[in-house]
């Protein structure tokens, strides 16, 4: 994970997207061929998009397709070589995920709203199909070779370190150029994420910092330091909604750690030291923090024009209540059109209503019930801390686009759900481990044919 994050940072820093795609495609190819365990794809999927910098795409599309070809070859070899798990009754998120894809494909039927069918199909692939395929890959090829919670949490912590490193790099560059990064006019762009997206991703990462705090008091101080650094990155992003829900995540994470460690006197000692450090920080830097927060919230929500977008979404819903305006809806303000093809209504609720109508609402309700039943029906620590992160992401998605960001949010959520379902299968003893390449090479043609059958 650390190697992937370091490689991503360097490729991002030197702004060579074609080289970045080629390097990560080669890594993906090797990983897919040599490693059967589908769980190992989690850190790769979260980290790989972070190579995209600002103002990229210097070459033509065929160059990027060619650079990414090794990853496709590795995937085909993996599917051909390795034995798959069976999808059992624990896979109860599969149908609601498929229902959401169906709702996206049917969206806009009988609507007279101006839309682009190609963009709508692209959006469906990006938001619905891609996360579903990653979910299926982990379900079909995941193995019980690690503690799922620790592996997933480590992935998020390393991802958070990478995001923080990229954000700090931008802040240092901007300050060196004489830009006032404390001003609300400053909006950092990482390339793969804008000033709303990367603070939202940091919410999930912060939640798993708390997970490691609860596991051992030894982790408390380093994880507090990392969380503080990530909070500073969020602070200078000047995202009002992200700041509000980050505070909610911090409060919920602290409460969860306290509940888990309430009987450990050493925890309370370290906790007191952290509070003292916070008091010192506020004493010496409180005025600067207040100034930055004041700049962030000075115009409240009036300048975001979200109220106009919500009314537009309701208008499209009322025009076509069953199917909405479609995933490829072009909208009144063409400048808002996202690269994925989605016209952002900046709200999970209004995006679903405006784009997919009642069919989409039904699919979303089914999906959310299945998702959080999976998360909360087994009260393991990593489930709880994932839920803490989701309090921030899902809450902010009510006033932003997170739910309809295929990468990184929908893919990350679906992969976590797949891990939780694998955990259920493992508890019931239903996962049978597959062969390694070495075992297959030694097995002979008859056994090979039998295994393939």
C-alpha cells in the first residue's frame, strides 16, 4: 500500500499522466496474474486515480487506452486462471445494486428534457456498473487470508496520507507564489478531486484513524497527529459542507474510541495529553483558525446556488415522475456538466428524483437498507468506524455530489460492502480457497481440466 501511495504521489507530482497510467496498468497486470485474492484490489482502486493532476490529457485517447491495456490483459488472465467463489445468500446487496443500474438505464424514458444518451450511458457505467463490477470481483475472488477489517482500515489510512501529502504540496506551492491560502477565494484542485471531493474522502480516512486508536493505545498519538494534519487539509480546502461533516466524523469517532477504551486508564492519560495539546494549539493559533473558518462560512450557502438546482430537479421530477429527466440530462446550466456526463443537482435526494424519478428512489431505498443492514447487523469495530465515516460522506452527499461520484466514493463503498459479505461467508465456513499459479502449474492437465470444470 505504501509503495502504491508513494508511486502515485511521485507520478502526480511530476504531472505525467500517460506514464502514470502505464505504471499503474503494469502493477495491476502483475497483481492480477500473481495474486488470486480479490481483496488486494481495494487499495489499488482507491490510490490509482490519485495520479491525475491538474490540466492533464496532453495526448490522444488511443495513447491512454494503449497504456492501460496491460491491466485488461491481467484481468482476463485472472478470470481464465483462477477458480471463483460461489455467490451465496450473503450477497444480498447484489440485487439492489443491479436495480440501481437498471434504474439508471431506464432513466429519462418518455421525458422531453434535453439530454445526451451517450453521456447518460457513460454516467451509468461510471456510477453504477464500475462499482458493481468491483464488488463482484472481490466477492468472486476474495479469500480469507487476512483480517478484513485491518486490511480495509490500513488501505484508508494510507490513502489519507497520500491525499494529505498532495493537498499540503498544493498549499505550500500556493503560499510560495504569494497566494493567500486562508482566503475563501482559494479553491485547491488536486486534479482527480476538487476542493469538495478530497475533504469528503478524508472523512472516511479519518474514521479509520480512530479505528487504529481503539486497537492500541500505542497508535493513539500518531493517529491523532495524522487526523490533525488531515483536518488542516480540510480547513484550507474552504469547503463549508465538508468542514461541518468532518467535525461530525471527529465527534463520532472520538465517542466510539472512548466507548471501546473506557476501561483503559492509559487511554485516559493519553487522551488528557491530546486535549492539553489541543488547548495549546487553540491558544497560539486560535485567531488564525477563526479567521480561516470565518472566511469559509462568511457567505454561508447563498453563493452556491444549490436552491436553484434543487428546484430544477423537482421540476424535472414533476415533468416525468416515474423515470426523471435521465442520467444524461444536460440541464439549464451547461457549465455544471461533469466529465462523467452527470448534471449535478448537488444532492443524493434531488439527483435521484431529478435524474431517475420514482424508479430510482425505489432502487436507492432498497440499496440503502441493504447497505446499512450489512454494516450494522454485525457489530464489529471496523463496521462501526466505517459507519462513522459514512456519517460524514452520506451526510455531505445530501448537499453535494458524493453519491454520484463513481470514483472514489461508490467504488469504495461497494468494495467495503463486499468485504463485509465475505466476512459473513468466512464465519459460516463457506469460502473455499482457490489455487495459486504454482499449484496450477504442478497439477497436470487432467486436474487442470477438472478444476476448470
